[in-house]
C-alpha cells in the first residue's frame, strides 16, 4: 500500500510564503514523476508543478517565478516552495506521484488547504 502524506498548508496573507511537503511511503519502488496539483472552489483540478526523472521541472504559467518544486529521492519526498502568494492561489493542493516502470500507476495525497487572504 502506498501512502502520500502532505503537510505545510495553512492560512497566509498575500505576499507571504508557504512550503508544502509530501512524503511517499509504502510499496513503491521507483518513482518517475512527482508533482503538485490544486483545485480551487468551483474550478477543475489543475497542474501546479511537476518534476520527472531526466526532465526539468514544469510549472503552470500562473505560478512560474513564484513557486519552486524540488524532490529528495532518498526521502521519497517532494516539496513546493510557494512565495509571493496571491489570493487566487487559494485551493486544496494535492500531491501526485507516478511510478517509473510500466504500466505506470499514479497515486494521490489527501490534499492540504492553502488559503491566501488579501
């Protein structure tokens, strides 16, 4: 069984920063991609940032230059450093991982709330 445990969400004022963490545990031997998605109220889930083996990080246009994704392979952990937060960043943020070997399988975290006040 694979578990993704997210932490780091909360309430912050506009212009502030938060750092999300997602630790992956369980029967997962090799991870290809690790990423963060979010779902704002009344909107569809969208990709925020993703990083894959052998590839550079990808960011949504709305967060590029403000958010930084990083991963610690030894700890099976992915981070999302969020700076200069805006009210429109308010959402539930979900961690996602994709296994390396085919058939690739994706796992999701339970989500962590990020609220940015104006």
